[in-house]
């Protein structure tokens, strides 16, 4: 037997059980002694997890009867196991813990007090339990004494981990106790371009105001930066020879290093309350809030039109998968238990209720192959997510530039016409002679002709633009050069003209026409005409 552990015996058993030592922690709905159990139960304690060198729940359950653990091999995304051929329901501290797929961290064995397996119809005690059974993991809390240890572990694939488990009491009568469990790990795995890093901390407080009442509060934060190592490789090249007669290396990596990660984060607060009212009635209440998210990127071996899953030229197709997953849940479980004697029989009656509210979301996209466009796209997405604050700054800067250029757009719906011709009507004051009109229009012509973009200026004196004979009136026809329509020349020459020192390095491109708009030239024309006194000039 193993005194002080939440287990019946030192090793798992489903046969006759040693004299009871301690209760199974909420495994069989209410605290019951091991010796009184008639269900098929395994309890793997923290000490057994340590002795087995278990790095995940699959390792911890590998010696449990009726459990097939790790049927998919090492997988950083989740622990996989079945009981008696059925997929079990997974609980943590007596509360449902899985919602959807690939949206939470895997439990770290160092943070667990035990891993419990309840097989067969007894799983119905959990309401949502599957017919094959349930698996429940229990946290290390201040309700159980801490060993006060610092654990250093090293292993294959550059695995390095440090764990700490300390506890104590705030009062001499053990009314209020505390415990702090945490770990930090850096590691690779059996596959190239892989990692299995983790950081976790789980502080807890336990309050015992009396011998019949206990309240434990547990907080947990955990982050795992890992890689999904499952390659989904063909049996040809692994179990059998590939079409070229060779075998793949055991550490073969099918995916893309920039699109191969499972980074998950977990936050939760748990309350565990128990109270005995009298010799008959007792109650257990468990409640938990959980918030978790995962950034999942995976590239694996795809399908092909061949039983071997190789293409005719010996290449393979690949599937690219991307998912942003998250979930939030509120769990409450209340169990009442009555223990009494009925005509010489020891009876136990359970009554309970469970409330669960969970919201989980998965935004996914996947496609076959990972060509240059997809590689560039995933690379861009990865960088923008990894440097999210820089991306945000660039986005705001781009918005500012866009607003600036929008302000340069003409306010009218249609831009001004550019017909390469400006018609001006000129009117002198009353009493002006034909000589005055001739002298004034000649002065106007000399002012307008040098303007950049003007080709010719024609003057019709002694007549209005409508053909009315009047010696003090005249009309000017300003003909402009042909418009240059090359956008490249316009941009390059504008850059050379406006950026200091650039004109010493970069020559202007030869222009075949004017680059100024008719609207710009019109403004300069009428500014020039405004300098001549006692003359009225307006555009027709």
C-alpha cells in the first residue's frame, strides 16, 4: 500500500483492494473509501507518475487495465486514449474539461495529484459520462500536504524541466493553508523542427473553519509552445518500402517550419467546497471558470491518386491547415450524499445537478499543397501575428497616408475638362480707343505666351466673342500644348523636381507634351491678367 496517497494500492488494480487508507478524490461521486468500491477504478498517483517518468497523461495511463493510451503516438495537441474500445469523457477536478478540439493546453503531469479512470456503467454517475468510462485528473491543491520539492529533469531531445511544489499554513491550527506548484520546460521532440516548451503556475488556498467544512480556491495559468508532430505519413516508406525501395527516417518532417505550431494558453479559477451537515448528509460543490485559446498551424502529408499516396514522379501532396481556436466555460457541479443504515445494510444515496455553459470558436482554413503563394501568405500571416504591435503601427501609418492622398482628390465628381484651349473675353473701360485695346491685348499676349504649357495665343480685337463690333472689347484664344499621358514620366519627373538632391543623380525623362493640367494653367493665366489695371477679363 502507499500511505498518504490518494490511491488504493501502490500500483493500479481492479481486483481485490487493500484495506482503505484514503478517499478517492471525487472520482466516484462523493468521497468514498477504496475498500468499499465495487466499480472498476484505477488511480495513478503523483508518486506513480514520477516513477514512470510520465511526460503526459497518455504515459500515466499506459499501465491502466482496459485503457489504450496514445494510439496516435506523441501529439502536443491533446491526449488520446480509449477505455474498453470507447472514447471516454474527460474531466478535471470533477468537472467537464473538453469542448471542441485543439483549443486548450494538455494537463501537465507535475501539476496533478492523480489521474483516475472509472470504467464501465459506473461512468453514468457523471451524467455526461460515456459508456466506456471517464478519465478525471485532479490538481495539486493546499487541501493535501505538499512535499516541498524542487524537481530538475533532463531527457532526450534536449529536454530540460524544472518544477517546484511548496506549501504551508498561515495559522497554527491549520485553518488556512497554501500551496504553490509551477514548472518551466524547454524541449524538442523526436521530429525535426519541433518543440515542447511550457510554463505553468497553480497557486491554491484551503480554508477549514471546522472539521466538517473545507473550501479550496485554485488558480491556474499555463502556456505551451509546441509543434503538432503527427505527419500522417504513408505506410509506404514507414511500415513498408517506398516506391523507390527506401524507408523514411524516423525523425522525418513533412511540414513547413513556418507553418508548424500549436501555441496554447490556459487560464482558470476553481472552487472546491465540501460540508458535512450531520452523520447522514454531506455535500460537495465544484465550480470552475476557464478561458483558453490556441494558435494552430499544421502541414501534413496529403492524398494522391495512388494507394501509396505518392505521385507518379515520386513527389507527395501536402495539406496546409490553419486554425485560431478558443473557448470559455463556466462549470458548476453540486452533489448531495446520504449515508445511512437500512435493515442492517449500509446504504449510500447520491443526488446531484450539473450546470455547464461553454462557448467555443474555431476559425479554420486548409487546402492541399503549399506552393509559393501559400508559403508567402502563411509567412506574412505568421509575421503579422508575431509582430502584432508593429503591424498595428504600420496599419495606422498606412491609414494616415491614405487619408492624406484622399485629401488631394478633386472634390467634384468629374475632374475639370482638359481641351487644351482657354477662351478669354476682355473688356476695357468706356472711352477706350481701338489703339488702347490693341496695346492692352498685346500686353496680355506677352504675359501669357511664356507660361509653361502654352503653345500659341491668338487675339481678336474690336469685337466681342459673340461677334459684336465694339472697339473696347477683344477675345483671346490660348492654345495649350498636347497633354502628356505617360503616368510613368509624370511620376518620375515629379519625384525629380520635388525631392531635394535627386535631380543631381536622376535625370528627368523626356516629355512629349505638357504635364500641367489645364486647370493649373488657367489659374496662372488669370493671375497674370489681374496685374493689368482697368481691364475686365473672364473665361468663356
